[in-house]
């Protein structure tokens, strides 16, 4: 069996299509250095960003840049935290220069370009899954940049991340960032430090990333999109997103909507034919459900997502953008009793 697997691997590696894809990733022309020729799609890992980025690029119009701020993969971002927080008024060149490098297309990197198949382009689609804590900074420092933020139910996201064993250290990501703690998370320091299970850690990250983004952003800064809406009302959601981006589309986009993304796993709903929206409800435990209910309530995010329903209240999410930023309570809601 091992030899058969190795043979398949070797055959795939030297397959003409594989070779063509490698060539496209490494040898291409990006003819524009204007950051406004980049479209940005942001979200959390496992929220559907790869799928939606492939839908946006269904005609292969864009140079596709994937996670160009990955600190462990890209030297220009080596000094970033794994999920960096930047205050909106911070003009530090240590942040400005690498993001300008990425958004202008001057960044060339095997990791960021690994899904690119466009040989000659004058526009880019840039996908971020670690930018939620600096989205407001991004739109303020790059005026005219079109940014869409994709949200998905936290239970679906965190269960998927847990199944993939995406381990995370909240100390190294949250507690070591003094400005993030001072601005948002000091009331939760003890709870964050005590987080135990992978699901709980991932739930903290989902809440923090989405709360900070929604608390700082204002109407008109970004386009809010929802994974569940793409599944339930694809035509309407595509029209809203493409109108925001200034893109036209046609019926051939339907095939891209049905196609599994590059990040889909064998047990993904789109592969197995199960519901993409509510399949998580069959797998979540009672303890996980109550933990999610508790944490969403702490951040006021239960107005958008309920643990008893797979669908978001999209208007509640947009309302968060419209209200003045509100500090979290001086003391966090008491944690669940043991």
C-alpha cells in the first residue's frame, strides 16, 4: 500500500497539469503595483474563504494571493504575531511596508502564490485569514481598498478546526499583545489563560477576531458576507458581493459554487453531499454548545449567531458596524461552573 501511495504521489508530481501549475505560481507577470487593484477577502480559517475566493476568481481573472501575511512562511511578515493586532491609528512602518508590499503585488512568494494560475495579470485577489485584528487599520491606511469580511457560524468553524487538530497557544497569540489586552481583553485574561480544550481555545479566537473587527469597523469600511447566505441564497449573496467589488458575473459561476475548494477535506459537506450549513449541529456536544452559548453572550455576538440555529442574523451583524465602539464590561461574565 505504501509503494502504491508513493507511485501515485510521483505520478502526480510529474503530471503535465501539475508542472503547468508550478510554472504559473512561479513565473507570472503582475503588471500593476497599485494597491487599489487588489480585492481583499478576509475571514477566519475554515470559514469558507478558500471556497469564496475561488468563486470570485471563477474566470481566473486575478492573480490569487493566499495568506500573504503568514509570519512563519513569509520573511517580510516574520515580525508579525501569528494573528497580529494593530491599532487603527498606528503608522509604524513595520506594519505599513509589508502590507504595502503584499497589496501592491510586489511580494512574490511560493506560499502566497501557491494557488495562483494566472500568468499575466493587472489585478489581484488577496485572501487573509489572520487579518481580522487589523482590518480597521487596513482600510484606514489603504483608502479605496475594497475589503469583504466573510463570517461563518463559530461552532461550524471551531469544530472543523478541532477535527483538523489545529492546535493553538492563546498565550503566544493573545496574552503577549499588550495593546490588544489593554484595548479589549484585560477583563478576560484569567479565562483565556485557563482555556483547556482545543475547541475552547478556537472559540476564544473566533470571538476575539470577530468582535474586534466588528467593534472597530464602521459602515462603508467593508462588505459583510456570510458563508451560510452563500449556501442558502447563493444568487443574492453573489450579487451583493460582486456589486461591492465592481465585478460582473454570469451563469457559469454556478459550477464554481458547486465545486469543492482547494482546502476541502474528504469529510467536508460539499464533498459528502451533506448540508453545508447545519451538519455541525449533529456533532457538537452538550458541553461545547453551552460553552459557545456562554462565550458568545460575553462578547454580545449571540445577537448574530445562536447555538440553537445554524443561520446568522445578518442585520444584527451590520448593526454592530453602525453603533459606536463599546468597551467590554469591566469584569467578564462569570465562567461556567465546573
